[in-house]
C-alpha cells in the first residue's frame, strides 16, 4: 500500500509539473532571450550540442538537469530550454519545476529556433 501511495505521489508531482510547463513559440523564445537575460540550456546530448547549438547556450543533457543547482542558485532567473523536438526539454522543465525553478520556458525545437533567430 505504501508503494502505491509513493508511486501516486510521484505520478501527481510529475504531471502537475508538466501542467505548468510553459511552451513558447520561437518568436517568444527570442523575445525572452533579448529582454530577460535568461540562461539558455540545450538539453540534448553532448554529441548533438557539438554538432551545433545556440550561441551562449550551456549543455546539460536532460537526464542531468538536476545538476543545474550547482551553477544556478537563483531559482527566479529565467531558464530557456530546448532540444530536438521539445520532449526532452519538457521532461527537464518538469524536473526543474520540482526543484523550485518556476521561471522556465520550453523553446521546443533547436531547428525552429535556428530558422527564426533574429539577425544580430
């Protein structure tokens, strides 16, 4: 019975976090990038990151996202996440939410972001 309650608690926490996920369009992502001084996190693998990434992005693979607390103690700082399709960024966003980071945004797709990046 305790295992079922524990599993239910984990399930509810995960899906509550997902329900608060803030997916943003590429245009919204770039507007946030230009106006809110966020940290940009690429949650793809190191190989994907090495093949190309958004300038100023840091690479923290989604399964290691909890390590962000070593580098970012200000939980109110905006965090922009992206990956290949948005799924890994969504998982990372849920984990960050459970760690107390409430100002996170899922920019979804690296390729879409790259195509819509404003000219410098």
